[in-house]
């Protein structure tokens, strides 16, 4: 479900980082980013890798972005 919510927030090709951060915070509780990203990387959702890559590229918080990129790499390697 979180992947679907985040996919909606990542719908724009070049999103406003502040809007993305607000949508992200509404979907993901503070401090639970890593756990969610790991679950997304292991899951079977068809958009998980794209969502994680998008967050890794556009999220304004460098730590969140890095964690998302790492999870995107794990999701890609599962294919």
C-alpha cells in the first residue's frame, strides 16, 4: 500500500522536492524509512524499483535519498 501511495507522489517526471517530502512524510512515519524501503525492495510490487529510484533522485533529505537508492539497487538485483 505504501508503494502505491508513494507512486502517486512520484508521478511527476521532475517533482518539486518539497512537495515530494511532504507526500513522503504523510505516507512514511519518521524513523521507519529504512524498514519500509527494505520491504519494498523485497516485495513484488511492479513499481517498487521505480518509486525507490525516484525517491533516491528527488527526495531533499540526503539520508532518505541514499537509503532509497540502496533499496532500489537491491530491488533491481532481484530481477
